[in-house]
C-alpha cells in the first residue's frame, strides 16, 4: 500500500513561519516599550535639570538670607507635578517587560530624584513656612495588596488637596541607599507604612485618618 | 508567571496553527483520487433502535429514498428492548426487515442484525440519523480500492435552533476538515452511526463489541488494525440528531471521551505500528484543540490578574468610598482601563485567537457554510464551548482513572 505521510518539510516551514510571526510580535512589543522608555528618560532628564535649578535657588536664598518663597514654591510645585507624571508612566509598565533592566535603572533614578525633592520641600517648609503637607509612603511592589489599597487612598487624597499635598512613594526594593537610610531612621519593617511629621503609621491608614494628619500640617 | 514560559507556550500555539494551515493549503482538493467501482455491490443497512418511535420513520424514509438499485439494498431494523411503538412504526414499511431482541445494548443489536445481513457491504446507521439521497452512491465508489475497509461521510447536524445546537453545528463543520486531513493521510479510524460502510466479510470477522463505551471507534480501530484504511469523504452528507440541552450534551460527551480513552488503552498496540508512527495524524487531531487551549489558558491568566485587581478594589471600598474610587479611575484614565498586568499576554492571546479564527473562517468557506451568524458565534465557540469541551475531557479522564461504573 502506498502510504501518504505529512511532508516533513511542512514541520520545518511551519517552524520558520511561526518564528517570523513571533519575532515580528516581539519586535513590535520591543519598539513600543523602547519608545515609552525613551520618553520617560527624557522626562527624567527634565526633572533633574529643574531640581538642580531649585537647589541652586535654595542655596542662593539661604546664603544671602533673602527669601523669595513664591518663586521657590512655584519651582518645587512644578517638580512635584512632573514627578507624579513620571510615577504614573513608570507604573503603567508591567513587571514582565522586555526592557525591565533599563526600567529598573529609571526607577532608581526616579527614587533618587524623589528623595532629593522631598529634602528640598522639607527645607522650604522650614524657611518659608509654606502651607504644604508631606507624606512619605513606603511600599513593596510584589505580593502586597494592602499597598495597592493604601496607594489608592493616597491618590484619592491627592485629588482632593492637589498642590497642598505632596506624596513621596518609596519603593522598598529599589536599590537606592537613601531609601534604606530612611527606612532605618523611621524603623520601617512592614508595608505599607506612611511617615507624617516624623511619625510612623503601619498598615492601611484610612482616608479619614490620613486626612486628619494632612490638616494637622496645613493649620 | 515568567515571561519566558509565556513565550514558549505561545510559540507552540502559533506553531500548531501555522502547521495546520500549511497542511490544509497543500491538501485543498476535497475529494481524494479513487479507483471507481464498476458495478454496485449489494448493501445491507443495519439500524439498531431502542425506543425510537419519534425518529425511526424519518430515518427509514431517508434510507428508502436513497438513490441506489432497489434489489441491491437491504434494510434491517433491530428493535432492542423497546417499550414504545418502535416496532409498529417499522412494520409499516414493507421493504424493511424487522428483528426484535429482548436485550439492551447497541453492539448486541448490531451483531444480531449482522447475522441476517446478506449484503457485500454493511451500512451502520443510528435510528436518529438520516442520509441524503446521493449519499450511498457517492460512498460506495471508494470500495473500488481493495485496501478500503470502511467509508464514512460528512456529518451535519439536523437542527440549529438554540445556542448549544448552533455551537455543535460549528463543531461538526470544523471537525470535518480535520477528519478530511486525517483521512488524506490514511489514518482515519472512526466508523460513526451516521451511515458508515464496512466490507461485510471484514465486519463479520470482527463483530461488534460492548467492551468500550463507543463501539464505532472500536470497530474502526479493528478495521485499521487489519491493514485496511477508512476513507472519510466530504461530498456525501448525512444528518445526525444532536443533544439540544446542556445536560444531554454533557452525558453524550462523557460517553464519547471515556469511550475514546478506553479504546486508546484497548488498542494501544496500534499507536506504535508503522502506519501511526508519524506525528502527523496526531497533530491534526490536537492542532485545533491545543492552540485554542493555549489561547484560553493565556486569557485566563489575564483574567486572573483582572479579577485579582478587582477584588483589591472591592476590599479597598472598606477604606475608600466608591465615589473616590470612581473619581480616581477618571483621573487616571486611560491607564485605569488597563487593570491587567500582562500586556504581552494580551498580545499573545490575540495572535493565537486570530490565527484560529482564520482557520475557522477558511473551513466555513471550504464547506460553503460561511454566513454572518455563524461567524459571529465563533468567538463564543472558541472561548466558551472549547472551555466546556476541555472540562468534559478533564472529567472523563478522572472518571476513567477511578473506573467510575455508573452509566451516564
């Protein structure tokens, strides 16, 4: 009996066609990620520049003992808005990204800038008596549903208080030495935790309670 | 979920679909080349019936209406243990021979009929299936090849009233393409009761067996084992009555899939014969299933993260009023739309589903069943019906593993 079999070449052809489809898909994904990453890189550079500017202004005001708080306030406010946008962009990436390495670097840079801005704001609050509430928010990226909830609560408050509230979300797993130092200083052991006026609050802090802590700073 | 694992599994899914598509493109011609029969052999059609008073007349009418020399066609109805008026209905047809036996069981009835059959070719027809006029004449041609032991046809469903029967209609259409391809490579192995023809000497040697739940598969495999091939042809059409309720569908499927497993075990030696040693026939059968299974699996992963985030949102309602959450979602639009944490998984399911969709559309086109309603049902078919089928397969394997005795 003449036996018909599946032509063995089909297995090979199918392999290469699938490979082509697959690689095309990967390239598109890579290209899309790459363009987002370069956009984030661009924004990071911008923020870096404005922070340098603000630091210089701060130094100038402190040195000659003149205070132009309005200008400084405006600069810090703009930096904070930019940082928030950057945070949203970074968060839109999943953990499973092709460019996870360069994303990790960007996250480190972002955290670094965030802490710098925090120091700036604290200094400004002291010297200008600015009406700004600040919250340090420590969280963990993986397996922390409570962190998602606390993040939502803080974002909702941010919508309410807008420029009067500045939140500094610090990812405990990012390799920035300063995060470790802050965690040590405030004795952060569990996540989520927030620090307001130098005091640590563990677990999910409700919207009302955080609201009270904000008003305490604004009065 | 690691990204690499996701990539590997999706590559397999894409590969299966591409492979199937290539194979189909190479074997586009629907009717295989055949040596034609010179004269018409005598045919005995066996119709086992157990409480089939509702369907039997229609079935017999379709058989008597067959375009085939009357002298060469014998029709035998075996009424096994009917408690209704099946026999009375059959008696009205003078050309039909009626045998009544007290025992239940399709295999027993068929063996009883086989004893009485005089034809050179035996036809097996369920009492709830009907045949089209040209069916027998088209099928008989294939016996011109001495190596053909059995011939089967293109099964369609007789009603498409509700969703479950419409979905089965699609399933029968789609599986017809796989069957055709398997048959093209001489590795087809089922003789269903929608008029299957077998050489009488062959089937008399083998006999019908009740040792598995699906005697049609058992017989088919026995025929193949003896070195004959079974041809599945697309041109002749038969109609089968399908379950139109989920419960009866479920029972039927459990029986089929358990029967499949039982027969695989019973005829395991056949898998290792030279004829079945090529990967081809196996891949044809699983290609459609498997690619979609992967698609569903990846989609489920997506939905897992979706629901996970959804529950987190519900939990956060304890701490944050819903109005705040809505405001937040509006403020974060459009990124709040993407609750899902695996954008790649979405792309992958999209690729797999669209390639499966392409195969399905092609099938519908080949069988001239292309209409908008069917096309619109395809997504439901792929996502929901396949999930159900997989569930039943899973259950069947478990039931077989624990040797569950109860008849479904």
